[in-house]
């Protein structure tokens, strides 16, 4: 993984020192709340319902065991012994005292971490495929380009105060696991007809109140022009994006109102003006790629018969391998998910003790690296198949081996009313109730990949608009209600879910989800995936079942 140079380290240390002074001035009254607000947001600090919330950046979801131990230390010393992993591969602390945040940032800097630009109207953390570098469908590893983008975006002087927050995602695989089409800018590594690898660039995607699928603005871009083209998009947006209306300030609204053809022409004109002034050289790409060379895999790993024997002897282990591991491009290896979706735990939450234990597992079995995913789980990417059994045993003891990756209980959930000051309805309690109910259903592991996403407000932090089943909390005269959408997707055929009907009351949402799954089980053809069934039969059978009984 990328290691900071002297310039990187100086930047994060000086930023932490700078914020210490700003915080001290705020606490003594020298800085007003409004003045401090802009400063704290640029350093990842929010004011939530019960306490401040600090969001820490995890660039493209990659962590070292040393960094994970630091996250555990911060949870113990400054929070309530846990933290929360988000859908943008970052981590959040929900209970730090404002006066302790400078100390947290200083601690983070010692392990090459920070909270810079994790909030505010700026360029946010660049995200990517959690299987980057190991998946069998990869055209090229996207992580070097994510790192190049990270360096370009960090404290970019022209884009520190954009009309609204701005998010970039990069994928190098045929299968989109990074929700690329739902970002302000999406970047795919692609091959052209001549066999050259470059980028397909999309713009104008986004979720929240107005979910929109991004559109292609550049079908093929040579690698040397990556930064100049992204810069051109940002310049057009920075000049023309709405600053008079918070809800129309995102680039998705600019692209929609301007029209794709006109917007693309403006980007092209700006790009032609600047493209030769900021070329990305082959040497620079090679320099960054050197940080992402494959680890020293065991060339004899595939010959070890232990794995097959363990699968045959232990059905519970076999179930976990089926649900919670991925095929690796290196023979004899697999990637193993760490499920943060135990039935009695808030989705995405993890304790300090669990973090320390995961760091130990990574050191012993996965070259000291851990990854975060878009569905609020973790991943050990490079495990020998013969080592999966002891890894599973340890994760089971830690309550991190629930075999539910890709199932309906692998739910994305925002903090909701439990923490967030923007929320209209609770999420964590509803998620726990749904998971507990579904966990008792006999068919739950036989119905395949179904993604449930639930958000407590229209900001859509849990991406409910693109869930196979989306749940959105709404307020009705002080009561919590929930709208349901079906048919969304964040993958290759990205789609916005369609509203099922009127919102249902809090006590009805879990029975409604059970009814939706019952219709699917009844109507599906053989092993037909949930989305295929929804597209084939439409929403009416689901509506009839849900609203006839609730």
C-alpha cells in the first residue's frame, strides 16, 4: 500500500497542529461558532444529536494493521470503545469531545491517517473496488490511479470551497463493485479497440434527494490526461454549479439542467486549454504503481489439501466459505469478508477489541492489510485457503463471522435518529428488528443476493435509492414512517428503485419486508435473482401483498 513521503507526513502533521490552534481559539471564545464551523468541517468534525462526530479518511478503503490498531486506540481513549465504518469506506467516531479532536488528529498523523476533507463542500475521499488487485475480472488495478487522484485532490486550492461536496470513484474491473455510476465523477479503466488501456469518464451521478445515474462524458481517455480531464470537469462545475440553492448545488443538477451535450462541450473546451499543462507521465504512474506490487504469495498454496478436508468435515465452515469468501486471482488464495452485520449489532459498528484482533489476523494471515467495503464490512484480501479455517474460528469467537455477505441481513444502514441530527426516523433499531426476524426464516440463505439499504433521511447516506429493497425514514407529524422502493442497483446496470406505495408505519416495516420476500420466493423461477423477478412481474404483486395486510 502507499507509504507517505516526507511531504505527505508534513502535511498531515501541520494540519493537525493548525486545527489544534483553531480549536483552542474556539473553546476560549476567540472564534465564533460560524467561523469554527467551516474549519471543523474541513477537518471531518460534525456536530450530531448527542455529541460531535469525527469522520476519518480511508483512501480507497485500504488500511494497514498498524492503522487499525490506532483506530482501536482512538475508540478506547477518546470514544465509547467502538467506531463505525461507512458506505464510503471511511470510519466515524460518534462520541469524541471537541477538545480531544486535536489529540485524535495528532495520533492519526503518526500512522499516516487524517480527517482532511471528509466533510465540507470539497473533494472527498476517493473510493474504489474492495477487491482491487485480486479479482479475476480486473482489467487493471485501479488503486494507483486512486492514489494519484488522492494526492491531486488533497488541499487543492481551487476546489476547497465548491458549490457542494464532490465524490469520485474508480473501478478497474468488468463488474462494478464501487458504485461508480452514482458519483459526481465516475472512472472506469477500459480497453479500446486497439487494446490500449485508458479511462471511461462519467459525470453527474449522485444519490440523496434527487438520485441520478451518471452519464459518460469521455468514452476513452488516455492515461496521461487523467488529472487534466478531471480538473476540467471540476472547473466547469466550480464556475457554474448552483450556490443559491443547497438542494440544486450538486454537479448532477448542473449536468441535468445544462444537458449532457452542452456540459460535455464545456468540459472539452476547458480541457483542451489545460491538458498539456498537467500531463501524467509514465514515470509518475510507474512510481505510484510500485507501492501496489503483489505480496509474496506462496507458490505452493494451491497444492495443500487441508482446505478441501476442512470443507468436508465442517458444514458451518463450508457455509461461511460459500457466503463470506471470494475467489482470488492467485491460485490457493481467497479473500475473506469480516461481517459487521451480526444480528444483534448495529451495521458497520466494531469494537476496539475486535479491531485489535483483526489487526492480529491481518499480520498473521493477510500480509498486514485490511480493506473496507461499500457495504460496511471489512475484508482480509490475501489468505491462503489452508488458513481460512483458523481465520474463521477466530472471527466466530469475535462475532465477526456471520455468514450473510450478500444476503438480506447484510444490510446497509445509516446511524439515523440514534446519532444524526438530520435524520427523520430511526435506522439502527429497525435494522436490528428486521435482521432478527429474517434470521429466523428457513429460506434466508437460499434466496441469493438481495441488498437492503436503509436511510433515516433524504440525504441517503445508506444509498436506499439503489438498494434492491430501499427503506427511507420519513417524519409524519412527529411519527416515524418508512417508504419502500424496489428494483434499485448500484452495479453495472445501475438503477434507481421505484416507490412501492405509501409509507408504512414503524411497526409495519418489518412485516412489509417479510411480505416482499415471500412474494419473491413464491414468484421466482428456479434460482432467478430478486431483481430479475421484480423486473419480470413488476411491482403490483408486491404492492398487493404489502398493503393488503398492513
